[in-house]
């Protein structure tokens, strides 16, 4: 599980950088920028779900 979360974090950071570059080149409202932003949002939500489940697991062990 840890490896998947780490890979997810890496991909989120890559997409953040990509989003900045796309937005600089095409503008904030361009379809490319919005598409990248939506993909990033999905990954962030997934990461937050993973963290929430991890916290639930840790709390159940105490």
C-alpha cells in the first residue's frame, strides 16, 4: 500500500508542475489547463481517501 501512495504523491507533484506550464502557455481557461486540473483534482481526492483510510486503520489499532 505504501508504494502505491508514494507513487500517487509523485504523480500529483508531476501534474502540479505540468499544470503550471500548461496554464502559462495556454491560459487558465484553456481546455488543456482545465483537463489537467481535473486530472490533478481526481488524484488529490484519491490521495485524501487513502490518507483517511490509513487514519481509520491507525485509530482502530489503539
